[in-house]
């Protein structure tokens, strides 16, 4: 086992000043690069065109922990979970052809949710490119629309520099996924190697826009004059590691703040200025009052259509300040009054220094009134149902009591995701791992595996619907083999619930193929030597959750919940945020 | 060469309100795959590229794309942001026809006997700013360059004499106010770029937005 520094320090006498040049294979250079970048965990699956890399890995398996997944989609979602929970770059290995194409969903997910990944794919020998060789696919062109950057290496001498660029691009600026496709000949080829130099500059790439003070000042002036300012924030706060700066900003300004689904956990969910979640199934107040604020301060978020509803009815009365590191986001969906380009880690402290210490008791009261209305019409019944049938909300609420908001909550996509994000308590950053932009069913189980490797000291609970779990259920095999302690909480309503809800509300209850049957999940888990149980009674809920959390090792808990429960409030598609409804009668 | 505002062709005049012709100039690294990365920014939004040219630029190792589309300014601005976001793109500019000088090159193949017999070739060339590139017994190739209507005009002139082949190149354009890329590139190459690299014509142009 050797890493670069050891190699360098072991240089023979007389040449100590110069790095030693040795002849090593392209595959070995891949290993050196990963180690130099601080990689310790790789999610992957071997195959013909990446065998030399796996051969090199054989000699490094004690420092590079490789997790053998059961499907390449599982590898990339796991790497996403790892990256999201740790703030580090997730690394994936996959072979050519089907191995690489199986990454596409995860790449698209990581691209839209700005997750830093370096995916290394094997490729056929360079002389076979374009010949329809066995397991050859045009990985670069397939992945171009869903990667921040990609590059095909056909010569081993390019590998070190390419991987250095890959890591730099993946993690800098607005992060994103990168694919490096390496032909087999390049993996095998031996070339002189004299050490790995990380990349910190690419002349055509500007990860951080220059902060222009005049705009920060204009933003501060707007905020200082505001009577009803409202902060909406996204994952940019987390990606920018600016949670503290953000908290200071809202606390000094007395600014009520709502999160997008991706921004959740950047501040504690019980922070006095936290007013809840934005979006289609977000909270009532933040949606409604978006159209009553006079200054809307958007931070590290991108005005997704699920957040804005109808754009021509979105915050038309407000002056809009938009802080973002990605210049392409400014004015993309919502016209900005003052754009504040830059890393919010730098812009927020500047802005904080320029704003006045303030409080807005009357304005905050409006949020509280809205919250009360939502409590009365939605939350009370969801958390304390009048029937015997369990609701998703009470499951999450009971989980909160036990975890005290300390757990990493990984969710899949659908009703359970919305309910979990509406009700889960989170008291530290990077606690909410979900597929936000792409809405990838099947995300949660592999992402939770990755999250556990990325945050081994934290409790990781994967909350998944009965539909989503069946999309990547094979990853129970990964849990069986590598034993990450993942708590799997299936909220089973015997439906593809979100689509069913829409069919009920907007398609005259024509339930078209939403009636999904499930296997006995507990038995399936048992087949993978994972303990579990299924419950359907309220009196069992707390104990079952406790058993799950206290269990040594992974555990699967299935909770049978109401079949036709709906998630409310809701901003119906095509309507404005202030058209948010609290019940189906209002639609 | 005429630098007056480009007259819209009838097809262009029929485009929906607000749309007009924009020429996008993109300075990039020379890298395999970048053409696709740029092209899909348009195709993803179902925007037709009217003309696309790639060539070297005034700076060695820097490539230059010239792309023509019919769109509203808002859309073009967003497209340029997306283009500039690509890792290997240095800079993207968009201009209306009156802000650039542009040319297209056209080649015409006609039967030599017809044309020699019936036309005063010398006059034809002079009137159309054309020249003969190749003269053979069986056919002759003419070349001209200019705006669309100029190259179109020569098609109409030559058609009666049996135009065998016609081809027109993509547009190449020079931005009138541009000082070229030499100075900018130096700034891009430094680790801490100055205003030159980060300048943003859009921010600079919108001062009025900030009068509150």
C-alpha cells in the first residue's frame, strides 16, 4: 500500500529534490489520484471494460473502501447520499455500456440537485471506439446533458490531469456530477508518473462570480426599507457551508425564512424565524405570504416550478433579491430586482454587516396565524387522527420524538417524501437527503446506504413508499454484505400514492395503474438477513420505531398507513402560490 | 461591406412578436464534444439553430462559434448564460444584426457551355461581386459572399442557365465594438480573474432596474 507522499519521500538519494518518476499503469494512476483527493469510499460494480481499475483497486482495498452495490443506479445514488451528507465528492466506478447507462438517472439527479460526484466509467479499447464493440456505448454523448463536465481518456498520460480537473469541477462553484470515461488500453498502459497535482484553476471556468459590493449594498438598502421582508432559501446555503452565516443574517434582520425541499435542515426546523417549507406541498404561510411580502430575498435556490407555481402570479408585488453562485440562475425564472452574485459564504456576511438589526412582530404574526390555520385544518388530524387508521404524519411525528431531530432522514419520492419533509424535525445541517429536482423513485434505499458511509456516527433513517422501495430493493443485498446501519421505514399505503392523489383530485378518481401490490417486505428483508417487522396499529407504533432505532444493525419497519390519505396543503399545478388549498374541498 | 441593419427575409418577418435574429459569438477551448454540449443547449429548448460556424479565433488555441437564431432577447440572454456556464466556454456574446458585420459564402456550379453562350459572364460577375473559382469544359464554379439576399440573388440569376449545384456556408460575424480576445484571455488565465473576465454586459446594461 502506498500513497503519493510515501512514494515521494522514498526517492533515492541525489534526486530527493525532484519527484521520482515511475512507470505505472493508468489504473494505478486512478488509485493515486483518488487517494490524493482524499477519497476513502467508492461505490461501484465491476465489468469487462473497467477490470484493470478493479485490478489496481485490489492492492488498495484497505485504504479505498469499495462498496459493491447490486446495480449501478444503486452505486450512484449511494454516492449522492454520501456526498450530500458529508459535503465531500462521491465517487463511482462502473463499467462500459450497460454499466455506464445505468448511471444516467443518478447523473440527472445529481445534476439537477447540484451534487458533487466523480463517476469513472470503463470504456472499450480506443481502437474499438465506434465499431459497436461488445459493451460499447457512446457514454460521453449520452451523459453530456446530465453532467457538469465529462471527458473521455484514451491515453494513460491524460488520467492524472483529467481526474484533477474532474474533482475540481465537481466540487467547486455550483457542484455537479462529472463523468470520466477511460478506455481499457489507457487503464492498462504504463506511463511515467511523477506525482499528482490537484487542480485549482481552469482558465475557461469561473466557479465563483466576483462579489460586487454595489449590489450587496443595494440589497441591504432594500432590506432596510422593507416592511414585510421574506427569506426563501435553498440548498445553496448547505452547499456553500454557510449555515452559520445564514443564521446570523436572518437573526440580525429579524427575517422570517422558509426553505425549499433542498434547503431543509440548513437551519434547525424549530428555529424561531423558521416558517416552514415552500412549494406545492409546503406550508400554508410561506406559500400564501410569498404574495404579500414586499421584499423577497432568495438565497441559493432556483425558483423551481414546484416552488413558484404559476410564474405570472408569483410574488408580483415584491422586490426580489437573488443571491446565487450560478449567474445562469439569475432572472432564469423570476425577474430579479437586485442580483447578488457569489458564494453566499462570502455575500451573506457582507449583507449582514450592511443591514439593520430589526424585528417584524406584526409580519411574523401573519406567519403564525397561517400556521394556526394549517394546524386546525390539516396538521391536527394528520398527527392525531380521529380514526384508527395510521397516517404518515403521525409516524414521522413519533419518529421525531425518538430521534429528537438528530437523524439523517433520507426520503424517496411521493407522498411519504412530502409528509416526511413537512413534519420531520431536523436540528443539524445535511439531515435531509432527498431527490428534489428529479424526483427519482428508488433513490432512498441506496442513498441511505451512502449516507451511512458518509456520516457513520449519525442515525440514518430511509423513509420510503411501497412503490419506491421496489425500484431499488436489490440494494438490500448491499446492506447485507457491507452492513451499513440503515433504518428502513416503509410507509405502505398500497398505492402509488401521489399519482393516486392526483387521479383522485384531477382525473375524476380514475385510478389508472396506481394500485401496486407488494411482496412481504419483512420476509424479503429476512431473505437478506435483515431483521424487521410490519405494523398497522397505533398502539404498536412507538415501540416499533424504538425497536427499529435501538436495533443493532439495519432494520426494516413497514407501517401500514391509510390507503387514500392525501397530502395537504397543496398548490394545484398551474395555479399561483396564494391559491394554496388546505383540503380537497377547496380545489 | 454593408453594415446596415440586416433586412429580415419574409420568413423572418413572420416570426412571433418580440423575436428577432441574434448572432451569438462564443469563445471556447478547442475540445472534442464541446460542439454537442453547446448544440444541446438549443435543442433541449426546441430552438432551431439557423446557422452555426466554428473556426479558430484571433487567439491561438481559442475557438470561436458563430451561431444564428431567431429568438427574443430574453431567451437569447438566458441561452448565453447557459452556454457560458459550460466549463470549456470562455465567453458568450449576443448581438443584433446592426451590431455586427457578417458574411456568408456561396458556391454555384453551372454548365459552362450554357453560361458561356448566353451570358456576358464578366458583367454577371461584376454585378454580383462574384468570381469564377474553377472553369472546366463541362462546368464552371462561381463564388460570392455577402448577406443572404445577395447570395440568393445570384441563385435567381443563374437558375435560367441550369444551376447544377448550390451551397452556402454558415454565417461568420465580427462584433463591431469588440476589441478581440487577446486582452480578455490574459485575464482569464490568472487564478484570480479581474472584472475583464467577470464583466457582465447584462448587469451593466440594467442600471435602470435599480432606481427604486
